[in-house]
């Protein structure tokens, strides 16, 4: 319980200092960062050749779930869901800076609120993608997928209000990636095939709402 609590508090504290979205790549082969651009139902991504490719986008659906993070004047963070406080933490500051090791004052365990995992799979034709969402209130999107045959598979998300978002294209047969959006964003998680041949994939999409 204590370990889970510390994990929850660390995630809450990270919200206060999170300003940009980055990816943590793990894959068999080389990978490159890209940007997803979504406009008028068309998803575009820059391939390894440096050229933009239009992708046919299939909406796979998803669960809309939102939580609210409140920072009180006394440096207390509250995690609120439908008016109920599920977790409360006191931020620890050193020299005016927030220390990620926040100290807990009270907390109530609610695993389904902090982490939701769903299986994902599909067969993608050349230059096509699947989207999952929309989601709100997220602080992290985690992919763990494998695909066949070997080639590139792009993972990431799109902010539906701005029409773009970060992505990483991995080469090989499997990859793990993590992207931390801002909780205020309304996003779709993206899986895209930029190969000239069909690719089948399967794995998990894990969403963190703290």
C-alpha cells in the first residue's frame, strides 16, 4: 500500500512541473521522432524519408474519463473526481522549487482511477492508422505493442483541439513508448503504419489519470 501511495503522490507532484510532452523509446531497431497532424479526418505524419505522408485514419473508440487536479494556495494538491477528493498531497519545496518527493497527508486507494489498461490490436493497410479516444485528464499514455512483418510503426497522440501532437516511429517488430500529455488536453492515442505493406499489431494501451 505504501509503495502504491508513493507512486500516486509522485505522479501528482509531477503535474506541477510538467510543461512539455516527450517520448521514452524502447524498440528493437532505430527510431525517429515525428509529429502527428490531424485535420479534417486526415492524419499526416513525416516518414523516415523526411516527406509527409497522408494516412487513412480508423477510429477505434475509447473511454472518456476526466479528473481534476487542484493546487491550493498552501501548496496542497487535490485529485478530484466528480466532486470527491480521492487523493491529497502536500508539495515539498526546496529553495523555492518543487521537490518531486511530495509528502502525503491523506490518500484513498482507487486503482481504476489512476491507471486504466486496454488491449489494442488491428491490421493496418499501407499508410493508415488507428486512433483510440478521445481521452481527457491524462498525464501519461503508454504503449506496449508488437507487430508483423518487421517495419516501421508510429506511436503517439494528437491534441484534438490543436490538431497535432508528438509521435515516434519505431523500426522492428516491437516497441514500448510513453507520452505525457497535459491533463487539460483532449487527445486521441495513435498507432500508424507508414510502410508500403500491411502490418498487423497487438498489445496494450495504458492510460494514467493522476
